[in-house]
C-alpha cells in the first residue's frame, strides 16, 4: 500500500461528539490507495524477508501470536481521507498480537484498535531516499514525513532503510524518544537483539538483497533455499550411504577372495600331503 501525499486539511476542528464514538477498524479503512509499486524488487524482497524470518518468529512465538505486514497501512491518526493518517512500511513485524482478527487476516494495522506498535519497520528506497528520511512534523494541511511518524507517532523501536539502487543500508534504534543510528558489527550487519537476528546485504548476480542472519552469522534461508538445501543434504546422505555400501561390498568381496584363496591353499596342501604319504614319506618330517 502506498500512501498519497496530496495535501488536505485535517478534521481537527470538529465539535466534540455527544454520542459514543465508534472508531473504524481494519475492515472499514482503505487497504490501498491504488498507486503502483515503485520498483519490481519490492515484492520479491518482502517475500525473501518474510520467508527467511518465519522459522525464527515461530520459535519466538510458539503460540503463533505475531503478524507481518508487507506494504500494508499502519493507521495512527484519524484524518480525511483516512489514508492521510496512515503510513505503509514495505515490511514490518508486530510481536504478541494474533495474526487474525474476526477470523480473517488484517487488511491494515489500526493502532487505536491494537495498542501494540510494530517492533521493526523496513522501507525500500524507490527515489533518492528523501521520503524515507523525511522528519517533517504534521500540520493542518501537510502530512508528516515517514521518519517523523515512525519515530514520534508510532514509536517503532527499529527503523531500517534499504536502498537497493545504491547498495546501501542504514538502521535506527529508538533511544530516549529519538532515532539513533545503529553501528554495524564486525560482519557489517545490524543487530536486532529482540529478534535474535542481524540484517545485512547479500549480493547475488549483481543485485543487493536485504537478508537476515542469526546471531552467529549464519544466513537465514528462504523456504525455497531450505528446500534446496534439504534436498542437497538428502542427496549427499544418499551418496555417502551408497559410498559406504560400495566400500562394505568391496571389503566383503576381498574377505571372500581371501577365504577362497585360503581354502584353495589348504586343499592343495592336503593333496600334497596325501601324495607324500603314498610315496612313503611323512609330511611332518619334511
């Protein structure tokens, strides 16, 4: 979901309602503003992040209480039109909330219905990065910048900006109410301690991909990569088993040859002894 930037005056001067106010939920708020995805890498990049982190999150949340948003709106402010009070990170993760509401997946994430902020939000740069770094506060006519919203309104603990066009990555952590740039570790990764993982760039066929690693520096594989690795491991195990069987068969054949050769030598010695006895000689004396 991409959020429109057309300025419109917020409805901040409406009279206080006399009746009970019913706030809209994820079914009543728009889940798209109809704009196009800005680059072809966004969708597969989101799939890579989700697929590779899923086993980690399943261990962190054995009860299944977490959700992931991919280009989905986070509604943080009541405005008209509703999209003006939302931001749509390209990827975000919220811990300790059910993946379903009213028996269906969320169409958007509505903070006044949830009360739990995402732990991490990731933006994929489509232009020069100014939109993702915009810390402009809101006004009656203009929408707040993404950086300001994530830092001051939604207060997301970790914010990551990935620029695949320029092979750059930067990460921020919310400390004392302000975003502070995180320094990379000795592997060039950004640690996300609450998740027990690291974020970094992986170059594949000349294209930079944002990937997860565990705290030991092992790349977290996607579902397809895990399937390939499992298949290769199975093939390797079968090859080793076949090799071991071939070695065992060879050893058995050698043992059989040695047994046969010993048997032939014993038979030959027996025949020779019989001939010597027939000639009047005692084989033991020779």
